[in-house]
């Protein structure tokens, strides 16, 4: 069990990675078949946890995450939350949870001396529209370029390079967030196809694996990190006639999750 309150009060760095649109069944199949060896070496027990997302598309899912509502286990009883906004007086919070007395996690972390940085992926992080500025505005600094977005076949490498650059520039407590876009449509190009399918998302994850492994290994060489990885939601590829996201279908609601404390 991770004592997030102690982790943050000690100034330990935090890496939060969301694999945009990644279905749990795709992540599990890729892990079991050996298509994601870097993640297999890093994840606790070499496995993803199956969890349920609080949001069915990128914007509400991330707003929930940054408000303290990470994906939950599909069980009646839940483990302690990693972080939580200060609740009303009648509610008790366990000693392992980091409680922030602020409107969101980013403000709460800043009050504890953290620098917050975002490496965007999908267009909700692009600032191309007013809505695309809502999430970036929550950070001290945000970065987005077209080559970070899913149409670019080498998006994860570009995102990882930027993340490592940020980590090298800041030597104090840091909350580094990366929204991996490769697993978001379009990803048919990873199979040389125009259609986006379960198989092409699998291929996109296999591509991203090597770069995510490089990111985490490089970060943890000299400093300790709390690493949280999950999908914000899944994607339907025709199951029960459904396509896309923004719908309360199991292919959208079931997401992979992992949290680990890495010491250098």
C-alpha cells in the first residue's frame, strides 16, 4: 500500500501517465502475449489492475483524476485513495491518502512546493480551442505540439523526449503529467490500415511500450518517483453496435491501472 501523504510531504517526484483511450482488454492481452515487455518489467507483478473510470471521454476523466477520483476497482470495498480534496467535516480520510485543501490536485501540490508540468497528447491539451485550454490551464507549465498527437506515428517518442527535458530542468519536487496519445484514434497506421480497430490499438500500445520504458528507467536512475499509469477511458470498436467513447459501455468503462513507488 502506498502512503501518498508521506510521499508528497517528503517531496518525492510524481509521474502520472494516462494512456488515452486504452481498453483494459487490449492492455491485458498485450501484456500476456509479451508485446509490452518494458511495462511488464515495471508494473507490480507484471500485471495491470482492472479498474472502472469515472469519465467516458478525455475531459471529464481528467477533471475527475485531478480532483482526486482515480479509476476504482470493480469491487464493493476500495483501497485508500491516493489523493483527495479536503472533504466535509463529517467524512474521515485514512492516514495514507494525501489530502489537498485546494480546488484541485495541481493547486494542492503547488502549495507543497511542487512544480506541475503537462506534456499533452490529444487535442484537449492543445490550446487550439477554448475547451482545449481547460486542462492545460491547471498546470504551471504545459507543452503540446502536433507531433505529440495521435496522427503522428512517432508521437510517444516526442512526448517522452519532452518529459525528460522537463525533468532535467527542474530539480525540486515535480509533478510530471504525460497524456500518451498513440493509443487514441487514429491508430490504424500502426498496421498500415485506415480503420481503427482493437488490433491497431494493440499495435499502438506495443509501439508506445519501448518509449514509456525508457522514460521511467531514465527518470528513476537518480531520483525516487511515485508512478501512476492508467487509461482515462476505453474505446468501442463495434461491440454491441457501439463505436467510440462518451458512452457507458464496458469497453469504455474498463481501464488498466497501476501505481508503484520506484527508488533510485
